[in-house]
C-alpha cells in the first residue's frame, strides 16, 4: 500500500508538468491529424493524473490511523477522524459534516477509478473539475474566516488552509482536470472543414479535352 | 487527548464551551476511557492570554482550576477588553481562596510567558520567572514540538501512537463518534 501511495504521489507531483509540456506541443503542431493523435495520448495520461489525485485523496482519508491495521473498523475510524476535519471547516451542521465525511472518500474512489478507465471522459473530467473547485472554495472560505485548520485533503502532508494549499490544489489538481476536460470536449467535437482531409480532385477525360 | 489552548482565543472558547465541557461531564473521563490534558499556549497576538494562564495555573495549585477555566472562557469578551482577569477569577471561588491565588499571581510579576515566532523562548522577556512561568513555558515548548501553529490544537494518543494533530473547533457529536470508533478497536 505504501508503494501504491508513493506511485500515486509521483504521478500527481509530476503529471501536471507533463500535461503543460504536452499543451505547448499541441499548440505548436499545425497538422490537424497529428494534433488529434497527440491530444488523445495526452487525454489518456491526463485521465491517469487526475484519477491519481482522487484515488490518493480517497486512500489518504481511508487508510488506518497509526498503530491500526487495515480492517473495516479501522476504515470507519479513519472516516470518523476525517469527519473531525470536515467539522472544523464550520460550514456544515455536525450531522451534515458527518455525512459528507462518510460519503466523500467513496465518491473520490469511484471518480478516480472512472477517470482512469477513460470511459465518458468528458463527464468524468468535468465532474472532477467541479469537485476540485468545490474543495478550493471551501479552503478559501475557511482562510477568509480566519480559521487555522488543516485542509484535510488526504494527499501527502496535511497542509494548513491558506494560499499554499490553494496554490498546490490549483496547480497539481485543478489545472490537469481542466486541461483534460477541455481536451476531452475538443476531441469529441466534429472536425472543422480546415481540419478535414481535402478530397482528391478527379480528372475526367471530358474536362481535359 | 492533549489540548493546547489560549484563553483569549475565540475558537478555544468555542471548543471548550461547546465540546470539552461535555467531554468532561461525560462518562469518558469519569470511567478513565479518555484522559483530557490541558496545555497552555498563549499566543503573542493576545495581550492578556499569558496572564490568564497564570491565573488559571495559580488556581490549579489550590484545586480551583475547573471553575476558573470556565469563568475565563465564559467572560472572555469582558476581560480581554481591559485585562481585568482578577474580577472573574474572584467570582469563581471563595474569597479566601482568591486571596491566596492572587498572592501567587502577584509574586510572578510581569510580563507573563507567551509563545513566540520561530519557536522562540517564552521566557525571553522574563528575567526572574516564577514557578508558574516555568510551568507555562514548559507547555509552550511542548507545543513547539507538535508543532502547534494555531490554537486550539489537539493531539490524541491511542495505545501509545500519537495520531496526527488536529486544530480548530470540533463539535461534541463528531468527537464522541470518533472516540467510540477508536475505543472499539
């Protein structure tokens, strides 16, 4: 499990850099067919990167607390601890915070797996983008209200809410999600006339005579 | 559960009045399932929090800590406006005890210990610290090791394992649920 977590962290830490380089390459490519091929490849990679974000987030929230082994009760205890973090945002009533804490990690797990499969990528990446925006709004709200709390993201070291957490979330999480969303919608649209292959001119004996 | 608090901190007041009072009154403490340990972490930004900690520790030496802690948080808005902590400590105990507590605090002098940026020495401005100053300074030094970056910060230790520190307010039903889940392991 530790290796899996390390692998996910590696993908998250470096994935956005690769996607940014890929974006530059795509913008420099003139040939429409080549561009589409590169975008398709980047979408697969992007799906893995954004999927890794949500899988790591789910894992971070569910993994056993120090001293406890993996078991259903230990997962419940970890989620109860996550409920404390959600409650500390002071955005929801205790009951609602508890519900969010016990549903969100499973949602993240589902969304992470969905992104990795690439099925209906437009919608999975759009949902991911919306979810990350929601998290960032919550962090911003806590920061503006002067709350000195942990972000509870579950990925890597738990950062305090504030500009550093927002920068990290924006760069490593939201940027890849938005790039994948835009790319997935772009690749799905019908090619324009300039991108369609031009039909070959057919010479007829009558025309040449 | 170790809690690092500042008597002048609004979130610490919310945590104490909304959650810790219920924890203290609950079966968890009485039955020994949970041990609640209070640590002082007066923040430099709060002018009177160090003095409030002095009063609370002086009261603790006479066994009057619970009443004084409650009085300090309940009247936080009042005493933080002008620093008149003595008035509210006096209202929380018999007058004879208050005189003894007052004598202990007066023996300590000013300023009171407070946490400092970059884990600075909380006694740096106190050339002749009294015993209570040292007690508060020990709590602050302990907080630096967590590290406490804001108050309230709490650390729960379960079967010898320190869980990741938490900060901010947590409501009693949520905390209770966590204790129940942890104790069922």
